[in-house]
């Protein structure tokens, strides 16, 4: 961990960008190789293969992003830091409420798990 803290700012930023690009590519590959729900595959879910690589790379990206952000925020006043924190918290709450609304709409559209006429029940062949 000490090696990460001693890296130059340019090296941290460069590593963060490379890890971000790799994460985006791997998440795209997960989406590309995942079998559609209405199709069947005898080979299992091939989207699991890129997930094995994307998880550690995404964790590494988050670590480097935190280090770059921490370095950049050292020069900022406490008022600006508090404002950034409040704005991020508001955005988080808004996204949480939007996701909750999406799940509710999906549940209304498809029905519940215990309803026999629901589209969520298991289809037997």
C-alpha cells in the first residue's frame, strides 16, 4: 500500500484512466456474452468469464480513483468539501428513489412471485 501512496500524481491518474477503460470494456463484454433470458444455452452463461476479470480491475479502479480524488481535494476548503458531500448525497438519494420506482413499476407490470398468473413464475417446458 505504501507503494501506491508514493506514486506520482501523473502515474496515479494514468493508472486510474487505464483501469477505467479496462472496466468499461469488461463490463461491455459481460453484457455481450450474457445469454438473453428467452434463449437457452447448453454452455451456461458465458458472461461469467469476463466478470471474473472485471471485479478485481473495478476494485483497483476504485482504489486509484479514491487516491486521485483525495490528492485533489487536499487543496480545497472545508466548505467546498461539505458542499460536494451534500450534492453527492442528494444525487445518491435521487438515484435510490428512481431505482425504487423502477422496481415498483416492474413489479406492477410483471406481477408478484406468489401470483399464479404472474409473468415471473417459472415456465415449464
